[in-house]
C-alpha cells in the first residue's frame, strides 16, 4: 500500500497523522510499514 512512498515521506506522513489525530487503524498501517522497512526515526508519540 505504501511501497511507492520514500522513507522520508512515510515518516512525515506518520508524524502528520499523529499530530492530526487521524484514525488509529491508519496509524497502525503506517507503523507496520515503518517497522517492515526497519526505519529508525524520531516518531511523534
């Protein structure tokens, strides 16, 4: 689903989704993709 996104865009999307308090299921999808790629980054919690 998110495979065409660069790592940078994926992290920015995740951080923006958290700030905007988007749906928890959407955040989980983003988190799963971040984990699948093994990305280590500062995430907004």
